[in-house]
């Protein structure tokens, strides 16, 4: 259905198809009008009243379609999934919030993001999908990507398709960000684009971690974000390095492999903090 159609014109209506008596009966009943010998309208005026009723119904329908629809999704301690705009999927990381506004009148779907979310946007050439954060606006028609808003920067990581990013500081735009590209926009508007060797930064969603000669400290930083854990590392093991890939595994399994590979002692204390040492 095309929601942007104009209201039907009177000239478009076929009067011969209107049951004038039936429509007038509905109208007079709703208006409290009683027909009798004293008060009768001609067929012409009944037809005119019926046309007014049809146009009024069209105006109501048009007004309903033109009013933006808004919905809000909030993730507190755990990530959540939301389906919006038919089959568009949004994964919302913990401590994050989105407010979605469906602006059918101007052909756009707007998402205001606080925190981090992964978007798998349904391709629709007729609709523009926009994500707003404190620092940037991301424009997309159909692709998969992550947007992470932090206090001093916003990071956009593309996993498929391409996106366009415009900063709010000076309206500078960088387009055609494709798979494996990451854009960081700082609070002052400075934007930096780089290639990413892996998608560890969005392992909270993809549940895949790839380490290539990375230190225990670097690994634990990424595990903390992916699995929402706390940890402490002994100074003498911070620089130990590991190469490996973990996919769809829980944090205990990952830590167990790291402990065995590097001959470390990894245990969880009473308050839930993971202690890493020799």
C-alpha cells in the first residue's frame, strides 16, 4: 500500500456505484435526523452528503497514516532483541535505550540511540533508515552494523552492506563504509576510518572472538565487554600472549582454554570477579 497517496478527489468517485439511500440512512441515523412529510432531501443532496462522508473517512485514514508512530526499547542488565519496521532486527546491548519513530509521511524511520545496538536493517529503497546518537547520524537502506555511543565518541562498525555517517559538529559526511570498516567520531567532530581485522568489539552480539598474538590484558578487556564480567590481572602475566578463535562459547570455556594454553590460574572469587595469575 502506498501511504503517500493523495486523498481521493471528488472527480475520482463513481456516483453510480453509491447506494445513496443506504448511505443517507446511515448519515441521518447518526445525525439524529428523522425523515417525514415535512423534511425530505432530494437524491442530489443525499448523494452530496454521501460524498462528504466518504471524503471524511479518507481524511481520517490519511491523518492516521501521517501521524508518526513511536516505540521505545530498553535493555538494562542483559542484551535484548527487538523487531521494528517489519523485519528489521535490532539487538540492544545492556544499559542501552532506543526510541524509534516511524515517519511514513516523509518516508523515513528514525532511531535515537543511547548506548550500543547492532542493526540488521531490511533493505527498502522506499524508506530511509536513520540512527541518531549524540555525535552522529547514520543513514542506511539495508545493511548490518554496530553503533556504540560512549561519553567522548561514537563508533560505527560495518559487517555487511554500506552506510553513511554524518557528524553533528560540522555536518561532515563520510559515505560508502563497507564490511570491515570502522568509523570513530569524537565529540569535537573529528572522524577516523580504519579497517578491522576482527569483530571482537561486537562479540557481545556475534559471540565470536579472534585473538592474534594479543596480550592477556587486551584479551580480558574484550572479554569484559563481550560477557559483562569483572576481572583482576596479576602484573607478572599481563603481557603473556595468545592466538586463538572462540565462537559461540560461554566465558568459562574461554577462560579455561586461556588458562591451559598459558599455564595460568584463573578463578572467580566470592564477589564474582575473575582473578588471573600464576
